[in-house]
């Protein structure tokens, strides 16, 4: 995933007006360095709707519960869903010629989640900040809610981006995978339930009580910021199959150091 990190650091489109609700105003005592947290988050591409200059599309918020001048930018976990919204805007019957031309110029631009996180940290105390509204993939939300209900939770909705972890059992540790020629162990944080299901199928024959735990990305970031557990240095985000396909489509000179396919530790 290092290629995505390098590619993302050259993308200066986000600017300095980003804020997310999962970042507190007071700086926490970090277990991992800010750079390490960014590197972990850089493994996940997210998608913004921007103009050709890379400025993200945003909309103003009502002033009742926000500061005057605040606006929100949509962040899509799916490139396809972001592109569908762009197509919808392009096909809108807009009478204002200037606005119609602006809508036609919109495009989907990918950035690593870590780049957004870095900008959020820099600007979290600034006025008139740009808020982010994450748009999870609907099928991942439904999959997360189904798993939570199976575990006995009475859940009506899931308000964040779901993350899936495979455990040896509900009261046991997380299943590691091996990556690279040296077969170093990592704990995968899956953004796709499908990938978690595939790992669970490998584990079940030897560990019948193995299951999938559902958490949200807000909680993951909070844990990385506040905890100092050694295992946190092993976590690695696994992008969805769609996102991996996008990463593979990047120019070869920026995709030469992709991580090899994951293998469960035997």
C-alpha cells in the first residue's frame, strides 16, 4: 500500500479547511505518532467530488447548530457511488449557464484517508471549518447491522463507516494475516464484509467459535489516538475490492510496491 501513500502525499487539493466530528478539540495523549496514524489511514482511498482545480464540492450548513459560514463536504467510500452522483449533477436541467458549466466540470478525485486526517488535525481549532459527511457503502452498512443484530444488539441504524475484524472467538484475540516476503503478521481492518467473510471461512475449520466484530472508523481512530497497546502497531486497513481495483489502476510507477495478497497465519 506504500504506493498509495506516496501518491496521496503529492495531492494538494484538500486545502486547509477540513474538520471531522471524530476529532476532539483537545489534543489526546497519543499512543501512536500522528505520522504513524496517517500511514495506517493512507491505506484507504476515499473519494471527493471536486472541480478541475481539485477544490472539493461543498454545501453550506444551517447556522442553528453550526458556526456561521460552515459548510460540509461529502466523502464517498465508493468511487462508483461518487461518480453516479456526479452524473446526476451533470444531467440536471440547470438554467444558469455558469452553474451548468460548473456542474459539467465536476469530477471524482481520490485521496488517501490519511491526507484528510492530517488536514483535520491541522485545522480542527480554526473557525469556518469544512465539515465532512462520510457516505458509507449501503451494502456494508446492511452487513454491519445484520452482524450486530445476530450478536443480540437492538440496532436501528449505523451512523458511521463500518470496519470488520475477524476474531478467533468473541472472548479471544484477532486473527492475524501474513504479508510480504518476510511474512510479517498484521491485524486486518476490513472495510468490506466480503473480505472479512473470506478470512472467517479460512479460520472456522480450526476455530469454530470464530466470528466477525463490527466497529466504526471513528472508534478505530480514537483508539489509535488514545491507547498504547502494542498490537495497535500491527493493524492495517484493507480497502474494499472496488478500492483495490482502483489502486491497481494507478500508473505502474506509483503502484509498484503494492502489498501482496494476504494469507492467514497457519
